[in-house]
């Protein structure tokens, strides 16, 4: 389990349900809490310095997201990664991000917005040897694109891609080479800069299919962590 967060320092009030939810959700997504791992309400309450009530509420919300399940007479567990849910999330994400890139290319972006995107790609290049930081930089790149069109839209994308993100972290040793991903991001920015709507769509679709290329092999490698929903 991860190190207690900074808000547990002496004298601070107990964390909110939203803060607890965010910490647990992050631990599940980055696999600090593994698929199939049992979760203790008492242990989590002690970790966050609070009663079981806000912990239980946070867990109920994670049940709604498909990240946690309650097994009667057994306990509360992190769900295993569902390939069906991953493919559904990838479909939704692709539909939304293609629309975002098409809108960006069609309407054009300001020089300042394009500079932000160039900087996001540079941050990925700097993180090429740190997979966890690279994934965070990858998300920042996609968020920057989304927010260039409509503030808050990335929050909708994030809610849809939690299962997909777990597979991304599990795939780190087997993933598409970083140079390929950076090249794809550059192609997305170049298409938008050139106001090439079709090119922006093609580059986005190519990029977002990468994680599914290793999905079946990951299911065979980690049968205890992934369910194929056959």
C-alpha cells in the first residue's frame, strides 16, 4: 500500500470522501492495489485517519465505477481487469478524442495552445525512461488537446478510461516503444497545426489502438489479473 498522503500531517482535518476516493482510485489504476486484492475498511480508515463511514462511501463509488466489488460473506476486493470493459472504454475514448482532434484541426488553435501541446510532447521526451511519469505526461498531452476545445471535457474522458488505464500500467514491460508514441503525438499536433482534419482523425485513431495490440497477450500472461469475458 502506498505511503500515506500529505494531508495526514498533524493538525489537519480528516480527508473528505472525494480525497479518499481519489487516493484509492489512483492506487487501483497504477496497480499499487492489484486486481483481485482484498481491501480492508479498517485498514483504509487507519491509513486516512478517519472513521469507516467515509471510506465505505468512497468504496461504494468505486463499485459504481467497476473498480471495486463486494463479495457477500467474503469482503471487498479490487476487481480484475475486464477486457470487455477495456475495449468499451477504448471505443468511447476514441469517439471522443477523434471529435476533439477534428474540431481542433477544423477550427485551428492559437499559437499559445500549440505551444502548450509542443511542451507536452517535450515533457514526454524527458520522461522516456520513467514509464509512470511518461504515462502521466501522455495524459497531460491528451488533456491539453481536450481543454483546447472545451474546459472540463477531459474529466468525462477520464471517467470512461479507468479500466483502460489499468491495462496501460500492466502493459508497461510489453508496451509500444516510447519513440513510437511520441512520434504519433507529434503527428497529431502537426495535423492540427496544418488544419488537416482527415489527418488529425487518422493520427488519433492510430495512436489510440496501441494498447489493444497487447491486450490478448497480457490476458494470457496475467490470467489472475485479467478476465476475458468470453
